[in-house]
């Protein structure tokens, strides 16, 4: 979490404590009649009774509607604010941050594992490099989500305050309805006990030619009285619905307060704890990698010591053996002497064989020379005419 987000979360803690400490008043269950009310309430009931004009139907229809005007303004302002919101539910952000943390799996990391040929082919980073990159990515996601959560928290705080105002106005409307209902019932009782009987007496006392008009006035008065009774009944129903909306407002508000508290706890306590654990995970992996490097260095040192000792022994053995040898090995001299004797013997044998072959060749040459001489003598005799057939004869 960045320092800015941490500071904002700490500042929001005070606002969360303020909104959660607000205690909403409870509504009154019963409507107090004018006779049972104290003087200020009785005066308010009488004031609302004066709004009724039995000769004006609109005053009866609109009786009690003015109390709802301010409540409607508050409700419409809240609805407009809800429509103008461009943020998702705060619960989604909480789920996102949990998903982000769960996606960071330290158990999958093995700094000693070599990359497979497939990972090398795809150019994937080594395990620890991938782990560090994933940590940085998770850290960035946490910063973005926490900043988003701060926005949700401020929005919910604003909603809670608006709900406080809406609850107060609804409660005022609920109490105002009680005054209008008491005023209406008091007016109905007044009509039934005095005005309608007085009008009936006027009809009875009126001359015959005016009785029709007086009777019509009596019917209009009774019709207006019935309209007022129906209006008072509607006000009672409205008050009942308003009373049901009060706990609904409180329920929504309590849910918002719980969510604000959870968000604030997540920002102030949980997220720093997560970041601490992630930082520890990175430090642990770095320590493991350093320990592995130290172990490899120690192993290499031991290997060098043992291999150098073995090489020194072998080299010393070879050097000492060569130092103790003569310039020529006796075995080499014996072998060379034997080879020399064998060479001389072979040379003498070859020379003898050559001499014998030359002697045999001389005998063959003498023989061939004699044969050639005889042949030439025979050819000369044919030329002298001695022996005509001698040219065809085979020499002896």
C-alpha cells in the first residue's frame, strides 16, 4: 500500500467512527388525540384542522400532502446521486483483492528448479525472477484495489449521512402524519357532533322553498365528510407504510456501516498484513537463493580441494617415476639390439638368396646364349642351300 493510500485510510477511520456512533431515534407507535396532547402539540393539531375547508374539495384531497414535499426532495436527491455513481459495488473490490492474493502462490516456487526446454523455448523467466515479477504485479494490483476501496468507502460514508438525513425527514413525516391524522379525526368528530347536526336542524327549520337548497348543502357536507374520512384513512395507511420504511432505511444504513467498517479494517489492518507476508515471502526466497549459492560455493571449494589433492598425488607419482628412470630403458636397449641382430641376419639371408639367384640366372643366360647360337647356325645353312626343308624343321 502506498503512503498516500495509507494516510487516506487512517483519515477515514475517524469518519467511520463518527457515522457508526450515530444512534437513530425510535418512532412513536400511537397517534395522540388533541384532548390527550400537551399544549404545543394540541396547537399544532388545531393549526392543521384549520387547513380543512369543507366547502373546498381540493383542500380535503390535498390534506397532509404538504408534509411529504421535503421528504420527496430528499429522496429524489439521493436517487439522482445513485444514478450519477460510476463505481461498482464495494463488495466486488473486496473479492478482487482476495482473488489477487490467492493467485499469488508461493508454494509453486522452487528456486532450485531448472527451466524446462519448453520454458526456455518460450523465453520464460527463471522461477525466482518470475516470483519477483509476480510479487510486483500483485503489489500494483493491491494499490489499485485499495485506492478503489477508498473511493467506495467515501461513497458509502456519504450514503450513510444521506440515509441519516432521510431517516430524520421520514421520521418527521411520520410524526407529521400523526398530527394530520389527529387533526382529521378531530375534524370528523366535530362534524359528526356539531356541524352536521346543526346543518340538519337548518334543513328542518328552513322554509319549504329553501329546504331543497339546505338539503343539498347537507348532502355536500356529508359527502365532504366522507371524503375527509377516506383521506384520513389514506393518511393512516401512509403512516403505516412510512413506519415500515424506517427500519428498512436503518437496515440499509447498518449494512453500509458494516461494509464501511470492513473496508476500513481491510485497508488499515488486513492489507498491511498481506503486504508484510508477501514481503517476507520474497525475503525468504532471496535467503534461500543466497543459501543455495553459499552451499554451491562450499561444494565447489571441497571439490577443488579433493581434486587438487588427487591430481597432486598422480602428478607426483609420474614425476618421481620419470626421475628414477635411466636415459634409456634396458628393455628398450634389449629390444633394439634384438631388432638390430634380426635386421643383420635378414640382410645376410637376403644377400645369400640374391647371390644364389644371380648364379642360377647366369646358367640360364649361358643356356639361352647357346640356343641362340645354334639357331643362328641353322639359319645360315638354309641360306647356302643345304637342306631345303631345314627352315621348316624344328631345331633339336
